[in-house]
C-alpha cells in the first residue's frame, strides 16, 4: 500500500498525523500552542506550551526536548499549531539543532489547516 498525498495541501499521512497530534495537544491542554515532531525512526513526540514561574518553553521547543530526552538522533519533520504566522527563530534553531538544516516545520492554524511550511535553517 502506498501513501497518498492530499491534493489540497500536498501533505502525506505522516505529516497530517503530526499536525493532528499538535492540534489535539493544544486543545486538550488549553495552551497557546501545540507541537509534534517525528524522529528518524518514525516515533512522534507531542507537547504543549510550558508556562511555569521558573520555566517557559514554546510547544515546539518542548517537543524537541522530549525527543532528545528519549534518545532521538534526528528529526524528519515538525509541526506547530499556533495563532502565530511563523515559528520563532528560537523554535527553528531547536529543530535545526536536532533535525539539521532543511527540516520541514509545518505551521498550522488552530483549525489544523496548514498555513506554511518553513525549513529550519
């Protein structure tokens, strides 16, 4: 069975999956952003924004940290569901640190619709 690409967005099922996971994390936790990353083995790590008095992390940086803490060596892709139009420079740097230059970061709105794909780098 081959993976089909959505003709409207050009996304394959694995990319649609990480957007869905990111959107679910945002909604479930009532946080400003949700994110998901997929590592080199296909494992996914999902996170929401962290806002503590002593620690503030975006959802995307939290998902990257979770991947690193779980032993991931690289990233295939990342997704963030946010009101922002693009990821912050810090978010892109975190993805680049683990995924390398050119790792796609899918940016979707709260409705899950893809807005833009940005390369970390």
